[in-house]
C-alpha cells in the first residue's frame, strides 16, 4: 500500500501545522490566532505524518446529527497520487460512522475545485444545481 510508513493522527493537528500545509497549496495562510480558534472548534481533525513531517490534513465541521462538512483537505504536492487523499476521506467517514445515529442518513458536504471533483466522485459525492455562496465577513 502506498501509505505504508505514514502515521495517521486524530485531533492533534495544530494551528501551526495547518498553516504550514495550507501554504503548500493555497498561498498565505490565515492568522495564527484565528487558526487556533478553528482547530479548537473542529469536530474532527485528521493528519498524516511521514516521520516528523506533516504531509496531509483534513478536518470536519458540523452538528454531529444532520450535517457534516469536510474542509481543508490538503496533501503536500510531492505526496499527491499516493492514496493519502483517499486515506483522509476514509478516516472522516470512519469518524462520521462511529458518531452518527445508527439507521439514519446524514449530509456530508464539501466544496471542491473543478479539477478535484473526479476525486470526490469516486466516493459517491455528486454535484447539484445549488450554487455555493460565500462572503468574507470582516470582523471589526
């Protein structure tokens, strides 16, 4: 398996590690204090390490009953294509399955860049006619 030798950790992703990975794919990361607050209030964080180096992360937010939202799925570019993204999503599904109400259905949602949609479709995600609306709200 391509992920042999990698270590998966749950709920240990730090704000510093989050920003480090963010910057490998998206440029300047969010402020440290803001990221710390986000980590404290995330339902589930999964991170992958190669030795002591963080190489991937994903997190889940939601209400634990009806809706989960997958956020910030990042795999360092040099580690992509090795099954790590699949590992991250499967870890999230494991968390959802372990914490949901047996016999019920829940929404699992995410937003994906167009080039990443085929990856998520392999898990059963599909698009709908809804448009994702966003607003960067400035806190004063």
